[in-house]
């Protein structure tokens, strides 16, 4: 009986020590301070926004925009330039292969929502796509008026144009297709770039094209659902020890705010751990569905205090000035 009691005491002592270790090892105590400003990721550049309710894969969002507050159209060079000037650190853009082997910057599966044309991007050459009006279909009043019609002619850029126009800026490139051949095609395009330029780019998308892309360019930072799971699931199991799974190295993690508190050491210790293996963390709003972002001042109140990781936003023009104002004392 005495031996049993001693074993019970030892067990609870061990359990107590383990709990204290787990707490201290994953709390802000003894954690390297993080005084930098958050990383701002502008989704589609400076874009027209719309209600998220009832969104489906085939929803034409151009037909349901809010009343325009700025003159920019998503995925165009002017919108990207405006986003960077507003304070974006990274701009997200969408790519689609063209008939003549280039990549056009365009979001939708088909052209008929935003332009006057029909069919797929891949049915047209880049020169033909340049003739289209990417502002043709936008309306904020159910078709009574089209405020951008005629103003978007020639504004659909190629990926090469964007990278040449912004030689020093960082981009998050979205492969919209699930075709593995697009990963191979993109790898051929990006392989021509110097290492310094590749370090400024991240590519995300479906598992298959990202897998084939990573095989061709192993040092490129990429993200897919498969890469997220291969990092985060093991981390949930062993992260409390401070160990970082090898799958978490040199990648990007988009973490829905709903699940972020479940990660060991979130926010600061988790951010420091991922930074140590060259991985960028971007916090997205809600449960991560339909590109929800931190788009209004009240949204930022849900961030952890003094959060310094990445923030996904659809309204860089609204969020950047607030972040900059909050960060001013840190820069002094």
C-alpha cells in the first residue's frame, strides 16, 4: 500500500512538472520579443469588395459589389500599385494559363462575369485577352449602372508583366486550377528568375499543381491543403515540446483565426518557431472560408494583443493606415 501511494505521488509530481513545462515552454515567458509591425497581405491588390453571404464557387461577385469607394479593379497593375502604396507587404494574385502558353492574371474560371467575352481564359491568347474590358460586368445596383464599364480595357496583365513591373515586391501567386501540369508550366516560368526574386514569391493552390511545382523548384515557398496538414497535424502532437516538424520548413501557413489558439505557443512563440525555419504565418478571418479577411477596424480587435504575424485583408486601404498608426510607437 505504501509503495502504491509513493507511485501515485510520483505520478502526480511528474504530471505537475509536465504541465508546468508545457505552460512555460509555450507561453510568452522567456520568448524573444517581437516589436515589428504585422505583415499585410492584400488579397487581389486593391479590389472591389462584396457581401460574403451566399457565396458559392460559381457566384459572379462582380454583380454584387458594394458601392465603389475607390477606382481600382482586382488583379490589375494599377490595383497592385495602389495596394503597395497603401502599405501592403505582399499582394495576392490569381493566374490562369493562356492559349499561347503565358499566364494571365485573372480570378474567375470563365470570362463572362467580369468581361464582355465568353469562354475560358485558356481559349484566348494573351494579346486577345488584352483587348477585353475587365471592368465590364461590375455593378453595385443589380445592373442599373456599370461604373467600371469601358475603364478596364487592356488592364488584364500577364504574370511576366507584373513581375517585371514590380521587380522588388513580394507576391502570393494563386494557381486556380487543380491540374498538375500547371505546376510544371509555372515552374518553367519561375525557373528563369534569380534566387533573390524567387525568395520574394510564394505559390499556393490545389495539392496536385503545388506538388509538381515543388518537385521542380524545391526551394520555392509553397502552400496547399496537403502542406498545411503535413505541418500542422504533427505540430499539434509534438509542438508543446518546442520541436518543429520538418514539413513546417520553408513554407507558408494560412491559419484561420478560429483555430489559431489551438496551436502550441500561439501567437508569439509559434511565430518565432515558424520564423526560425523560414515559414511565414498569415492569419485569415473566421474559419478560413471564401477568403475572409480582416477588413474593418473592428475586425482588428479580434487579433491577439501586439500581434506581429501576417494578416489577410481585402481592404488594404482601410487596414494599413490603422496598423501603421498603432505601430508608430514601436518605430520610434
